């Protein structure tokens, strides 16, 4: 019985911020995440890496062990460990420690530890920023509702840049060594139509430059289409939005519930 009580108490501290202990734990966790990210960034700077190799290495492993213990405690305290492990934050928590262990076999992967920055998203829950979660849900809903339209649009763009790149290859390849293959020409078409314009390769023939100018102008329309699609869906989602709570479901470890919800809208479990 005491074990169940201890797990429930541990869950409240780790997953909730309603108590002083839970809030202090979350704030300490945020500080540790920020410090660990700074360590990884400093290690990527050659000057600091050469001067403080041992210090940075030890600090990196300290934070990794700390977050590993935290991850194991999360698995222990939840009612359904698999639900947490496969949840969005569960996957992020695992990815926050995995690169350092993999770096033992594949040197350099430790720099991927900056993915820990995603764990700072918990700041909205910790400081009870329910309004921010509501707006975040609006954006997520709009993007999900736009997925089919965006998929069709991207497919159309891929076909378009393939045709444009192939045409430019035929026109430019006899006179321009930069356009030495269709894939390279497609790369140029993508860079141009997205208005990025690296300038590493450019057409030299009159027809190639004319085509390039047309693609540049087309790029403005290309950028406007997905923006319009998502914006319209955001307006629709905003009309149906509800104020959400920062409460975490103890059964499926998901957030985003309505402020007056008594049960989880994802798994049906009771919310404290």
C-alpha cells in the first residue's frame, strides 16, 4: 500500500505543478536543461573544447545521468509506463539522453543533445500558461486539418520543379558546366522557386535567364498558397477553441484538456 502511495506522490511531484514540491522540481529541471544545452554548445566551440575538455565532458555526462534517472522515475511513477514512453514528451525525454550513450559508438552524436531544448516546452505547464496551450492547440489543429491540402500542394511543387529543372538542363548543359545533371537542375529550381537564391549556380543563356525570372515570380505565389491554406484553417479552429488546462492525464500522460473536463478526452480516464 505504501508503495502505491509513494508512486502517486512521486507522480504528483514529477508530472504536476500544483504542489510546492512539484513546482520546485519542474523549475530545477528547467534550469538543468538550460545548463546542459549550454554545455553542449560550449563543447562545439573549439576554443572552449580544447581548454576545458575534461570539465565539459564530465558536465555532459552528469546531466545525462541526471536525466536518465529522471526518465526512469517517470516510467516508475505513471500507471501505464508504455503510454508515457510512446507519448510525445516521453519520446522527447528519451531522445534527450540517447545521443550521449550512442556517442560511445558513434563519436559526434553527443551534439544532438540540443534536442533537450524541446523539453523546455513544459514551461507552459509549469507556470500554468493555459492560454498559451490553447493557442498552441489552435495551431496544431489547423496544421492537422491542412495536411491533405498541403500534401497535394507539395506534390504539385515537386512535379513542377522536376519539369523546370529538366527544361533548364536541356537549355543550359551545353553552355554551363554547373547544370551537369537533371538532379542538380532540380536543386536549382527548388532554391529559386522558394526564393532562397543561394546563387551557387545560375543560368548563362538568355532563355535560361528568362525561365529563371519566371520561376522567381512564381515563387511568390508558391509561398502564398500554403500560408492561405493554414490561415483559413486557423480561423476555423479559433471559432471552436476552448480554454484548456495544464493538467496531465495520469493514465495516458496527455495534456490539452478543456478547463472544465473531468475525464480525459483521449483515453477516458478520470482527471484529478
